[in-house]
C-alpha cells in the first residue's frame, strides 16, 4: 500500500541551511549537501529545499547549491524560492530538482502554474499555499509583505491551483511555523473539500505525538523542519515511532 | 560498456545520471540516433506527458534507432515511468495517441483503474507475480517511489512482472526480451532503487 510521507523541509540562506520561527529569527542549521546525505540515509521520503532570500533578491534558487544538494539526495527533491519564470524552473530541474515549488510568483501570475505543468508535467509542479489561522479565520499570507492578502479566499485559490495543473500542494500554517504546538489539521479537512491532489501539511510539528495525531486525522504527507533541526529527533526515530503507532510508514 | 541515457530535453535527466554515478557507472546522454546506436545498454527515462515524450522520440527517428538497438540487437533497456508507458500500444492521455507498440496494452488514467486519487505519489511496495524474473530479489516486497497519474493496463500476463496496490493492482514492472520497465522511479528510491539499478547494469539477458 501507499506509505505516508515524512518530508524534511529545509531553508536555504547564503548556501547554508537556516531555521526560524514564524518566518523570522533564522539560525544556522548546517550545510545543505551534508544534511541531505544524512536525511537520505535516514530514509526521508522526500526533501524540500527553499531558498528564502531568492524572492527578495529578485533571483531564482542558488543553482550551485541545488546541484550539489541533488547529488546527495537519493529521494525526490523539491526546490523553491524565487521561481518566477519557466526558465528558472527549467534551470532547477536541469540542476537535479525533481519538482519545483511555486509560491508568491504563482499568486502574481497564476499562468505560471499552467505553463510549468504543461512543459514539465504536473508531477513536477508543487504549489505552496501559506495561510494564517486566527481563531478559525484562515487567510492567505504573503511572505513578501509579511501580512495576510486581502481579497483572496484561500480555498478558492487552492481550487484554482489544482485546476491550473499543479500536481501537489504544500500547505503551510505560517503562524505555527517553528512554534511546536502541533499541526493544524483543520486546514487539511477544509482543503479536502476543494482539492483532490496530494497535500503536504507543514507548520507546527513539535513532538512525535503531533505527527501521529496528524496522521490519525488523515494527513498522509507531513513536512517538518524545526523538529528535526533543533532537537534530538532524527528521521529514523520519527518513522519508527509512527510505524509502531500503526501508520503506514516505510522503514 | 557504454551506458546511455536517452535525453529528450525534459525533466529529471540529471537525477538518473546522479543515481547511476552513485553506483559507480559513467552514464552518457544521447540525443541522436547515431549516438544511440553505439550504446551497449540504454535507459529511457520519462517524466511529463507521454504524448510529448513520444513526439520527441519520433523526431529524427530516435524511436526507430531505439527499436533497432533493443529489439534487433538485444541491448538491455531500462524504461522508467513514462519511459515504460510509451512502450504500450495505445496511450489514453489527453485523447488517444499511438504508443511505440512494443507490447500490447494501453495507458489509462489510474482513477479509471480504481485508484482513489491521482497522482499516485509516494512510496509503495511492489509485489512480484508468477512470472519468473532475474530481478525478483531486488523487487519483491521492496518499496519504491511512484509519481504518476496514468498506468499501463491490459498487457499480456506473461510480461507483467510486479504490481503495486493503490485502490487496485497497478502495473509496476514489465519484463520482456531485453527490456525491464518500471512505473516507479528507481533513481529516486534510495537503497532499494540503487540495488535495482545495479542489477540492471549487471544483467546479461
């Protein structure tokens, strides 16, 4: 049967990995190729690497890092950050990415989703949707402005992303990022009413129980950052715990 | 030995190169019939839409060169994902397209085959059937990375080597003549994938 996925989510800044809280307060978290080699050995099911300075510096992801990271990544690798054109997307794929992750550029020009899906196949196109949840009121979030986007309904955007040919969704609860209070599975329940694609839930993983609870609530793909980077957890322990809790996990 | 990866300008060619280099091979990319003809062993990777891949293959006669190398001269071929699907007779993806027709069968939307959702994305266990295969040890009950919305169906039972369950049995591996074809991506399947690639490199059918 299809196994649930555990996906380390890594942030790149100046060719080093960093990790933060609520999209800020970043601390050094290691070297990308070395870290990916370790995660591959620990049987991470995939990996996501996001160049968080790319958009603000008006460029695509650092291709040298992508190339070196991809050599060590014997599982699928998703690359994101500043992918604002088909050409940048192709550069990432040509340097070893298996999928590209679109975020703010997709909001700016939704046609980019369709164009990339048409050219590279839907399986290579992940669209990241960042949301904040304030007492049950969920809004789309723009990481460039650092605030919610007025005038957008996140579920409508989610449906549009699917209609435009995305192959997968990465759903990030921004106000839980790095907060370790658990995943917001209400988001997944809401998303499932409008979208049939694979959905990777991210934001808030703090304990092994959080992961297990999210899977009990139907999440089959979980991304985690802080929990791996700044704790004693490694992917082998995480996956063994989930397997023992009865979830379909590849060891 | 020249291990040649057919490059038709789309997708994760580098992932395939990286995976073979990781097991000590020195793969080369080929994109012309002449270069293809000098290969001792071939890999047909594939991502994206099958029809687009077929169009690229048919340009400049790559499809005929591939048929000569594999079917006439018996060079081993590994087809991956869409590189397996295009070997079937008919592709039912965005309308009907003729495949290469090396095996009878068609490529269908997995939701029409009983899968709950598309794409079938992630790691799934592969189970070998009754058909004898030199890759039994590398395949049976091992997990590989799948990422596809279409699957090959209606192929002869004696070439269907292994399947994976996702709402229904999906064809995971075909084997015939000097061809090994996988719906999953061995190049992205960590150790189990590496072992299969090694077995393919060592294979003398």
